[in-house]
C-alpha cells in the first residue's frame, strides 16, 4: 500500500488560519496583564505547536543537522529564548 498524498493547499489554508489566530493572541498578550496574559501566552504556545506540525507536513522531514549535537543545542537555545520572552 502506498503512502497517502499530502494536499499542501489544504494545509496552507489551515496554516493561514492559525497565523491569523496567532496575530490576534499576540495583540491580546501585548495589551493584557496577569491571568489574561498567561492565557494568551498559553494560546500562542499551542498555536505555535500546531503550526510547527503543519509546517513539518508541508516541508518534509527534519534536516540532518537537527539530529546532531550542535543542532540540538541550537534548538534548545532558541526554545530557551522563547521562554524568556514569554515570561518577560
């Protein structure tokens, strides 16, 4: 049995919808404080996770550098920076 084909047009439409939601939640995060800000940060985190998965479906497998020690260190540094921004 062959693998199913991926309809990139459908995925791109979903990505656009999620990017619009991310823009909305970014505005909410920037205007809010306290609990509302934490809700917005959580929503942005979930949306980014979904976007990352969708981009992976469109772009294909990870590059070989992602499986090296240096690539993993770079990814961890980026994620650490994002957490600092979200908490800041």
